């Protein structure tokens, strides 16, 4: 009888702890710092809106910087440093996109200071080394690319805990561009088995599931381009099934396509953010409150020159 009461009390305590967790974080992707004016102008507007809303506990940027050093400077000046000046740590989690490994940047000849030779992976690795979280690293030896050395891929594929959530960051470029390899999937399986957190969010630059998306609220949805490499090669279906099989996984959050669109498969969401860069100016603020999660998508509206929020109730 005493053991039954004890178990019941522990259950109530655990439930209370779960419900006590309340926090938020931001996600934006595809900043594309290869033009002189547009990227910083757009980032300034999104940053101002995040500051107005009240920043969350951390920021995730989903890849495709073209020139990460230039992007990093603007991000520090416009958003990270103003938040930190108010005494909030505001860590920045950095993903790799398909335009970030050496030799993949857009139109390097358009601006000599934003070119394909910029050491993006070095800077991304250095930024992630500053994270205050206890990281569980993915297999470093997955990388055969020279620009990932000497650390390999362990600083671009990792997981960490925050409050009552587990977060997984994936890099599908170090083995072969745009490829979900079995070693990555095996690591994700083991990582999910190791965590005891009740909710999980996964971040990857590219989507895993096909969808129709839009660049504006009033547009007709358009299919993503399978021929253009919007979906990664390799065993992406196996990775999706691994994520879907764990009921704690709330969402795979991605960018890359320059379209906004969602897929819901069972209890698992795929949320693809439109580009923050240029006209779209989109970011997403995620709210976690106990066992509940909401994604608030902020859309820039040219007719009103304001951001319009659209809520998705995820859990």
C-alpha cells in the first residue's frame, strides 16, 4: 500500500514538473548574405519584431547564409547583442545549409566580400562551440569534406536538453551533399533512446516530406521541386519513420525551399519556414507550456508593413 502511495505521489510530482515548464524559442532560416542590401534590411525587420515580442530562451538559424561571417556580424549587431545587453544569454544554435559548405555559395562574383571561399563551416563550428548547453555530439567521422576538419561533423550534428524538451540538430551535408546517411539515422535512434524528456524538436535545413507551400498568405500553394534537390537523397524515409515512431517528437523544423508549408503525419509535424531573406521575411516563435506546444509563424505583410502572426497548435 505504501509503495502504491509513493508511486502515485511521484507521478503527481513528475506531472507537476512537466506542466511547470514554460518557455519559447525562435527559428529563422535562409538568410542568404550574398547581396549588399536585402539580407540585412530583412534581418533588421525580423530582429526588431523579435525584440518587440520579447525574445525566447534561444535562437535557431536554419542554414543557407552563403557568407556566414557577414551574416554573423549582422545577427550580433541587430539581435543577439541587444538581447544580451538586457542580461539575457540568448544562445544561437546554427545549422548548416546546402549553400554553406565550401564552393556552394550563391553568385560569388556579385560581391567579392561575399564569396564561396568564406570559411563558413569554421565559423559555424566556432559559434556552436559557444553554446551553454550540454551537447551530445553526432559521429564526427561522418565528414569527408576538408572544410569540416579537424572537428568533423560533431559540432553541426548534436542534441541538447532545455527545460522539459530535447532538441536534435542535423547536418545532411558532410558525407555527400544533400544526403541522409544510415550512420546519421542510427545516431538519431540512439539519441532518442537515451533521452527521458517528454517532448522532442528536430531541426534540419531541408524537409524530409513532400509538401505544397506558399510565399505569401494569399498565394496558391506550389509544389516543391523534387528535381531541384529540395528533398535530400539517401534514406530520408527511414529517418522520418524513426522520428514518427517516437510519440515524443513534436516537429521537424526546416527551411531551404523558400516556401512555407506544413505536413502532419500521425502526431509528427513538419514545419517548413519560408526564407527570412528578401521579400518573405519570416520567422517562427515556438511556445512550450508544460505538455503543450504552439508555433507562431510571423509573416511580413507589405500592404500593412507589419508582421502577421499565424498560430499552429502542435500539442
